[in-house]
C-alpha cells in the first residue's frame, strides 16, 4: 500500500520502462493503455502484473518527492524473483541511476547488505557498499 500523501501524479515511468508480457509490451516503449502525464486508461481492470507492481518511491516513506521516478528517470524497485534492489532507468536516460540523489540512495541500500543493481536496457551494473560499480551479468 502506498505511503499516505504519495501518489503517482503525472508519473507514468512504470508504464514505459517495464516490460509487460501480458500486452506484448517491450521495456522502453509506452504501454498502449497509458496516457502520458495522466496514467492508465484501464486502471480499474488492469492485469495482475500491473496490480502487483510496487514502486518503491510510493511504498518507502523515506524517499523524498525529488526521487519520484519521472523526476530522476529511474524506477526504484524490489525484484521479487532475485531479491535485488533495482534502479531501472528510462532507456532514453540510461545513466539516470548516476543522478546524485539516486546513487546516494542505492549506496545506502548496498550498505544495508542488499544486492543493488542498476539497469538500462540490456546493460546492468552492480553497486557495492564501497561505492564501487561493476558490470553485472
């Protein structure tokens, strides 16, 4: 459940950045059911994959409005399949995870002992608690 006081607002990053097999939608293309700045046209009947998605910005009280995905070009999220904490970038801004506020947050997660991965298209980097960054397979 979203933190009280937070809402997607004009953010539609999840509708663009994430792959949605249900709609045969590739990562980096806007979902056909999304209106930029307004959101999902089928929100009340959207598929389970969309209903189950949890944006960390919406769920984490300590993430400020300055880290809303559309403002930094990066979605912060838990990957249920791998237990990684991920920064998934808009392909149009592949290095958005290097934004100082985003990187500081990712580094904090790494220092908590998390596996932290930044992704842009098919390229991924692991962020270590030391601040070191290395390609991730």
